[in-house]
C-alpha cells in the first residue's frame, strides 16, 4: 500500500504546487512557497499524511509527519544536527518505554 503523502514542489511556469506522488495535476497551486507549505501542512494534518517539501531545484528539503510515522523532522527549526538529536532522543524513549520488563528492572 502506498504512503499517504503530499509534496510541495516548484511549478515550472510560476508559483508552487501541492501534489500527490505520481500525480499529473496538482491538488493545489499557490504563488509562494510559504503559502504552499502552510496549505500542504493543513491538508496533511487533516488526512494524517506525510508532508514532503522540495527546494526550488526539486531536491528534498524537509519532511513532516502527520500520519503513522511518529518521528518526523518537524523540530527542524532547531537546526539539522540538534533536530536529529531530538528525534533520536524521542525514538529511544519510545523504544525504552515499550520494552517488556526484564527481570523486574525497568
């Protein structure tokens, strides 16, 4: 089953598009990247989807998870290295809290 995603991509003619993967037509078109990101995040939150933001060159820039993948880069405002450390910390806390107790020590 395909992941539920929306991509924010530069429109070759003007503005920015919000598209599903492999879609020919955009589900939304706006003038600025900031507007596209806000609209894509709103759509993704409503649908529990993954929001993938691309730069002007088409390369991947950021990823926000509003679906079943709990560890996203939404904390990227802290900087890429610090954001990565924060995500790893959340991940290991999640794993640790879900481990079965081993010999009564937990």
